[in-house]
């Protein structure tokens, strides 16, 4: 959706541009695009027209993570711009320091069929024992090329996020990465045992195929002990790939809530904006923050049919990251997104965004945050200054 303008016009009306888009898109109006998307939804998903209420529909509690008040804070990979991502260090940081409501993580599968918590698919941020410390000199760079039991288990540690001022083309030497236990890679089974009380958002990545799904469903269905007295945790499963997601729903038999695949997410957003009801009840629309896919009328349409609207403010195809740096301009944009009524935001800087959410809850109409990041003390242990 590179042609979307990720700004809202006067009065909240959505604006779209076609700068840099193929010539055919210049001939398409927003109305014609929405009609085409709606027709596709009607054919593919059995949608039906509904009478819009004409008023804002706001949730007090998230339709998926029902014991959390909105807006939820999702710690993307545990906070991959603040700490070593997808590690115990990152998830401890997200829970204890940023007070994240949901831990967001990705799962890849290894050569020997183990589910590992990692976005990837490359392992360029991971020191691997016995491999070149410059990842560009490795002939194997992808998670699925490595055996967990023989090559990664107890032999791989994750580096801190690189400062934004670092030279992207310079050599990246991982020799200095400390071999700390809380920097290790985790299997999905280990993660679910370690964080047995945490609500979780799992994205199934491109290395997972439908024949891996039965094992995945068994792992998620395993009973795990939580020492705190709180409602049972929720695990939301999402994927960009429709076949994979449908296979999971079949094997899981509805035990866990799911999101939409990439194409259906776009159709659902545009259909909701037009007053077309798709099957959204108990599902989560997870998309980028742009008004053309997560505007106020779209969020209201999702809410009318008891679905959840979660938005990424991280780097996303066609959209710049709002949490790339801790700036007041980005904070104002995040507050605008919260005012649309979204149920949650996914961020790589959960410690910073937590303060923005709390300030917004205190005064939704204020244009600025009450505290700059530098004013908040103390900073959390293990945090990296990656600005």
C-alpha cells in the first residue's frame, strides 16, 4: 500500500496520494479502489451489508485480551529498539520495565523442526559459536538452515540493537556480544514456560509450512502453571499467509483467537470503512497505522462486529516507523492514532510508548506529552541508546 498517504486531512478525512505509484494507480480513485476491495470481500468471505450506527464505537476492554483496558501496549519482539530482541532480556524488559500488556513475538522453524522465537529470517544479529563473527561471511544466514539441537541451543547469543548513527554498510563484528544467559535464543516451548502468565501475540513466519501446524497446535495447547491469581492468559496467533492460518485454525479447533492474513486485512479494513460486515468477531485486524487502513471509521466498523483493531507503529511496508526515534513529533502522531479508538499499538520502544499512552489516558485532548524521554528516571537496566 505504498500509495497511501499516512496522514489525516482536515476534520479527520482520509487523504491518499499516488506519488511514486504505478501509472495505473493514478487512474484509480479511492472510491473505485474501495468498491473493488468490497466486491472481493463479498465474494471471498461471505460478507454482508450492515447499517452503520453513525457514531463512534469505542471499546473499554480489548475484544481478544479481555481483561486489559484499551489501548493495549504490545512489546514488538520484546522491544527490539531498546534491548536485544526476542530474548529473555527483552521480554523481562517489556514486562518489568515497560509494563507491556502483551508480548509480541515471531516464530521460525529450524532445520530439525524446532520452533524458535525469532523474527529473522536471517541470523545477522546473532553470534553463533563456530560461525564467522561477521555474518556477511557466513554461507548460511537463515534460521531454517541451522539445526537447533546441534548448532543453536546454548551456542547463540543476540546483539544489542545498533545505534541509528551506525554505518549500515560497515562490518558488523559480533565477537563482542556477551554470552549472557538472558541473551540466548529461546524455543517457543521454553518461552511459553518462562512467561506462563503473560498474554502473547504470536506471528507465524515464512519458514513454517502447514505440515508443521499439528506440532505447533500441541505446543500451544500444553497446560502451563502460572503462579499469579489472574485470568487465564490469551495467545493470539497471526500470520501473513492464508493457507498457514487456515491450517492452524483447523488443527486448533478454535482454542486460540486468530488474526487475518495480509490480503484479508486490507479487504477487511476497506470493507469496514464502507459499512460491509466481514467475519471479524473474536478476530484481530493487525495492520499499519495509516488512516487508509486504520482510520477512525474503519476502527468503528471493526468494533461494531466485536473485533479488535491493533496497529503497528514500527517499520512496515509503505509506512515509516513512528518509534524509530523518541521525538515529540512522533509522540503527537501516536496520540492522534490512540484518539481513533484503536485497541492497541505495537512498538519496538515499549518503555517510551508506555509514557505516551499514560499521558494520553490522563488528558486525551492534550497535544504534547507531559514528559520528554530524558525526563523519565530511572532508565531501565539493559536498555540501549539506539537513537
